[in-house]
C-alpha cells in the first residue's frame, strides 16, 4: 500500500511539473499578446473570466483534496492524478491563432517564474514532505497570474537596460544613413495594407525595406532596423501602431520620418483611448514630428482628419467619398470579383491616372491612393506606378479575394475589426448580388468600449441590407448583431448562430453551392476567447 501511494505521489509531482509548463506558457502567451504590460494583462484576465476557468477551478479542487487530508491518500491521489493528466491533455491539445513566440524575453520571464516557484516548493518539501511540495505546485498553477506578474516586475530593470542598448544600436544605424527616406504610416486601420502597397510600388524604383508583419511597436521597429535594414537601402517604410497616447511619438523620435501617411481615425482601441479625439491626437503625433521640409498624406474621408489643421508641414489630402476639400481623389471605381479599376485625379496630375488592381473594396482603393501619392512625390515614374499597382498581391486576411476548388469565392477580411472597415467589406459583398449567394461568417467587432453594443448592432443592420445568409460566431457580440439583423429584416431561416468557427464551417458545408461568395469578417484573437 505504501509503495503504491509513493508511486502515485511521484506521478503527481511529475504531472504537476508538466501541467505547470503548459499553464505558465499559456499565461506568458497572453502577456506577450498584451505587449508585456501588466495592466493590459490584468484587464484581459478580468474581462475574460479566466479566474473561473475550468483549468483553474480543477486546480483549486486538486489542491484542497491534497491539503484537507481527511480521506486516505490511496483514494485521493488517483483523483488528483486524473485531474492533472486531464489538464495536461487539455492544454497540450489547444490551438491558438497567435501562439507564444519563444523570444529571449519570454525565456527570461519563464526562468524567473520557475525560480519564484522553486523557492516555496523547496521549502514545503523540507517542512511538509513531497505531498506538501505537490500541493504548493498545484496552488501556484491556480495562482499563476501572480507568479507571472511578479516575474515581469522583477525583470523590469533588466528589460529596460536591454531595450536601451538595442534602441541606441538602432539609432546609430539610422544616423549612419542620412540620405535614407523614411516614411511613417499610421491609422486606426489600413496602415498594414498601405505599407505593403507602398513597398511594392516604391520597390520598382528604389531599394526599399518595410517593417515586416505587425512590427509596429517601438521594439518591433528597433528589431527591423537591426535585422532587416540594409546599408544601401534608399527608403524605409515604418508602420506605427498605438494603444495609448505617446506610442507613436516614441517611434517617431527614434526614426525621424520625413513623410507621414494617416490612413484613418476611427473607433478602435476605445477601451484604452476612451475617445476618438484621443485616437486622432495620438495618430497626429506622427505628423507633428515631421521636419519642415517633410509632407503629410491625410485621408479626408474621415472627419477627425479633415478637421485637423496642419501648420508644420505641407498637408496633401486625399479622399474616395468626401472629396470636396481633397487634393487627390479616386473616381470611376468599378468592382468585380476579379478586381477593381479606378482613376486618380487632382494634385499635380495633368490627366487622370487610370489603374487596375486585383484588390477590391473602397478601403483598398483609398489605401492605394495614399501609396500612389507618396510614390509620385518621391519621383517614381507613372508607368512604374501603374505596373506595380496591377501586380500588387492581396494582403492576407485583409479583404483578399480568392477562388477555391468547387467554384466558391472567398473574401477574407478576418484581420478587420472596426466599424468603417467592416461596413465597407459588407458593402463590397453586397455589390456582388449577381454572382451567387452572399454569405458572411463573423463574430463581430471588439475593443470598442462603450460603443461595443451599438456598433455591432449597426453592423447587423448593414449585414441584413447586403447579404443573403449570415453565420454569427460565438457569444461575445451575438445578441447585438442578431438584434441589428432582425431590425434589418433578414429572414430568420437565413441566420445561423453558432459557438465556434468549426461549427460555422459545418453550416457553410451544408448550405454553400458553386458560385457562392463567402465573406470572413473579423476574427476574435485569443485574448477575447
């Protein structure tokens, strides 16, 4: 009997260690997705009901089973073992949209978490034996956010020193390239697409580097300069993101851009910015940082941009719909499922610049106009611009269109999560009424603060006006979207509410036919699951 109990206790210790690896790794992933900022992680933790998740509840149960001690170990140990093994299988089998990236910083935090864990576990082992050590390990899994946040606080001086070293290296590299043309791009949305389009156009004429992926933070820009920027580059395109005031100013102080593009100012990240005015002021930190010989390219389709006066540099304004005060305008826009043709007029153009692109949607036309303006101002010949625009490939998950085997057309706008962009995407789908059944799959929009419910209800109304079938995913925005769809008059038998994208795919498999068009709009990240 005692041997069996000892073996079970050893199994519990080993299983606890394995379980702790997965629990700590998941917590670290969420901290990473929240920019390593404790306050953002805590906001996610509180909003996601993570404290009452099945994993944490079962950890608590296992802990109390071990410490109460009123039932013989030969009976309690197998129960604890089953709980731990279930947790290991559950966590090990999970798939994440944005899994943990094992960077040096992540490794430092992970090692610090293990050290913080080892001290109390070792003390309990000494004073309470193996059972006490096992109970402590399970308790720490239950309270893993405290271990995570503590490790992050302890490492702050170390991280600050390391970041300062990298910052100085990046600043030195940029200082050694005085002729480098630096273009900063920001906006509530559209900045990543505009960055890709501008890079493709400028690469026809210049040696050009851009920040890759979503490297739009100060540390991401520093990494790009240190690892990707080449000594012979002529243009550096820098995407600048922000979740709070001062974020863009920090990047601009490092790279000193001469050209700025602001693609949009709208209702995004309102949980941190609180108001659209705060969003606008933060985006315009880029324009305010420009030298007097620089210029700013501003999207007048957005009222907060149109109404913002610029005195420090030349402001070039463009628009697709609100064209009255715009220097450059997009006209003659024609969409099909195979692409878009349009013309750019105004500014220094002597005649309309006619363009064709595989991209669709007013937002993509708008982003192309901004990129073309910068290319013209930097001296790229018109024929090179026209050719580059015709060759631009769709940016993945950003209103990209592709035909799949079986004859269906997929419009992938999964990375979009804002009212203006979502409205445009749904209206693009609405324009394709002669090409098959129009189907949307969406969980709605996030990070809209007090506007969350109202914006998703308006989104539902727009869906009802433009699609034939709606598949609403998850509970996060379900009631608001369904309310809007009902108000818009879409028949109930054309609306499906499902709990996951896997279920949505099952519904789609049953109802879709060759020639149908499916729009994937929005895709909630792991932090909103």
